[in-house]
C-alpha cells in the first residue's frame, strides 16, 4: 500500500506554514509516506506574504508555486512523489477549497479568481480537468458550499488546532451523495505531520493520475 498526503502547506508560500521543504520531505519519508500533494494557500494573504502586487505584471503562478517547487526538489532526493495543488479562498466568504490537477493558466489572474467566487470558478475548474474539494466544511467560519459546485468533500481533517466537525462533513457527503471523500493532515507545523491522508494500492505518477485515483474511489482514508 502507498500512503499519500492530500493537504499540506509550506512556509515558502503559505504565511501560516511553519516548515520548510527539507523538513517536511524528510519527516514524511520517515513516517512512511510515498507522496505529498502540496496545497499552499491561494488567497490574498498569500500574495501579500509573497510581496506580489496583484496589479503588476509579475508571474503570479510562478511566485505561488515556490513551495511546491521546493518540495519537488526535496522529493527527488528522497524518492517522494510530489503533486501540485492549491487551497483556494474567494472574497465571498472564508471557505477553503482544495484544487488538484490544475493548469497554470487557470490561476494566472488571482484578482479575477478571488472576485468570481465558487459558483463562477467551479465550471472553469471542471472544464480544465481539475478536481475541486471543499476542505473542512464545518470548521468555525466555514459553511458547506452548494453541492453542485463541488467534486468532493474533505471528511477527515486532522489538524489538531481546530474543531473540524468531521462527523458533520460525513453526514453532509451522505446527504448529498458526494462520492469523493478525502482525509488530510492539513499540515502547517511539526505536530501536524503525517496525521492524515489516503492509502492506495497504486501510486499515481502525476496530478492527472492522482485525480483519476480520487474519482475511482480506489483508496482508504487515514483517520476515518
């Protein structure tokens, strides 16, 4: 069985992340993980932290992917597969959405993304072949999105500093027949490392294969 982290933040991109890529890669390797999806925060705070003016002509995706690329470098040294992801937040509310298998051009204009919200963004993500999963939908300050905008739900979030109400996320997924359900460590700090994720008999080679695995349901949830 292969073990995959689905929800992780680096200090290189996420203001709330405390850990650098070498520390994360070594710790996950030692914990027996085979792959990590790097889901650094894609929100206004992130670009302020990166000192990127959204009105400028700077390559904003390149700046955002700093943490992911550092993780790729460390992953190569240790034999860890690293997937590109993101955790989006729109201006409309404090909900967070995990995004996988997205082309760079989809997130090229953060100002436009932040303003459009989930209803406008969801069809664009699907058209691009991306997978959109609401993270911790019942955490304080969050509300479950209208199900038609979601591909899946994070039903097991194991960040120890939040009351995630994972049982309610499961009930919501059951009520609306949402088949894609994930577990993640929501790793920001040392105490978060290797708490959650999924286990699969196959190891996806890239983001497209990772999303195909998610859609197939051929995995089990850690911590469920």
